[in-house]
């Protein structure tokens, strides 16, 4: 137990011993410091500093350029001096000194005559001119002969007058007193035993007969679809409603063309209107079944003024009017940019009748 309590003393004593030993002998193991870098510096005066930069500058160019003075030229002609004695003075010929024959003359070196080197210029042969293609002239076609005669007559000269017979010109008179009848040279018109035919050419002289147009198929008569009649219950309605129903039943619309509308397209229109239709459950209009008719343009929009009430049942006149106004607002509110209907079936959905039934809504 005593040894365990003294462990801290041992550790503390060992640490102090290491610290004291490092303080005493730590410098032995350190490396020598690097020598400092020394740079030499010269001290100069300001005049020497300016002289260093002045010597490096290039010499400046002279600003002033001396203009040479042109010599004066006199307009007067130069004076001509004529000597009175044009004979030149003849000087006595100088006597050439006779060379000393005793001295041995130096033998001159042989002179090699220069060789004339003529530049050899190659002869350039001009290209041969291209051979001109032989001029080919198209032989003119002879003028067609319009006159037929038993005997062929050559073409007369252009300056000869055309006549029925050939006639030679008048011959010159042998004597001055001889009277000769003046005759003009004439020739018969050019003729041939038969009219020559034109030569055959590459032009097409016959054409293929066009094919006959196929017979138009006879249109098959389609059975006219029966127009569904609106179910109008027998109720005590006003005279205006009865007149509208009678007018709707009296009109016989023309049979629409194109394929009929599918049940899916009808349901799509019904659902589009039903989304905007609201029914006041607490009012009497909730028990009224009203039928509304309208006309649509090709964009699926309601034609202005075409909405009308075709029938109502299940309530009085005020309730029927309220039910019609609710149906009218639903149709106009949901059309927006137009109901999405197939344009190729426009004849089928041009005039639409919708029955608004609070319990069940259907399109007819």
C-alpha cells in the first residue's frame, strides 16, 4: 500500500530530473545557426546617380534642320570667248628615252584572253494556236414551191420580172439608124411538176388518246336518323311555354351529315355543364325538371340569343323560371373558350337540348 501511494512522487521526481537535464545538456545537441547573408552596398553622390541615367539616354535629335541655300542662277546667257587664232600651239615631240639594251627585260606573263560567256537563253516555243473548228453552215431550206406546172421552171434571178413566158432582153442595134423594139427581160414563175413534201422531223405527230374519266360512284342513300322528340309532361304551364313546345315540334330539321356523336362525347358535354350547375335544395326550383335548347357555333360557343326554355315540370311558374335561370347560368359559365366537341360532327351538335333534372341529368 505504501508503494502505491508513492507512485506520484516517483513520477514527479523523474519529470523534474529530465527537465533539469535538458536545461543543462540541451544545447549540446542543437545545430549550428546558419551564417547571415551579407550584401555589399556602395554609397554614391547625387551627381554620380544623375550621371548614370544621363549616359543611358539616347542622343536627342536636332530640332532645327539647316535648309540648304539654293545657288543663284542668272538669267543672262554665259559669255562666249572666241580666240582670234584657232590654230593650237604645236609643241615639239618629246624624245623618248632609249632603254638600256644591256639590261635584261623582264619576261611578261602570258595574258589569257577573257572568255566571253554568253548567257544561254532557252528558246521559248510559243504554243500552237488552237485549230479553228470548221465553220459549218446550215444549208437553208429551199423556199416551198407554190406553183405546179407540167414542166419544171428554175428559180429566176431576183431582178427579173415574173411573166407568163420567158423573154430575152433587147439586143443592141448594129447601126444607129436601125430601130429596135425595146423588150424587157422576163421569166416565168418558179414551178415544179409536184409540190414537194416537207421532210420528216423528230416531232411527235400523234398523241396517245387520254383515258376516259372513271364513272362517278352513285352515292348511297343513308337512312335519315330519327330526331328524338322531347318528353314534355302534361302540366299546367303558361301559354308561352305551350307555344314554344308546339313550335319546336312543328319544325322538322334537315338530316345531319357526318358520323353521329358517340355516347362518350355526349357524356363529356353533359359533365362539362353539370360542373357549373348548382341547385338550391331548400327552394321549390329543386323539384323542377327544365329542358333548355341552344345553338352552338363551330368553336363550341353559345350563339347569342339562342338560349330558350323548351319545357318545365314539377313546380309553378316562378319555380320553373328560377330553374331555367340556374340552367342558363351553368351553360354560359362553363363554356369559357367553347365546348370541346369534334368539328367534323358539327351538324349533329349545332342545335342542342339539355334536360336539367335535379335527380338525374341527361343529354338528348
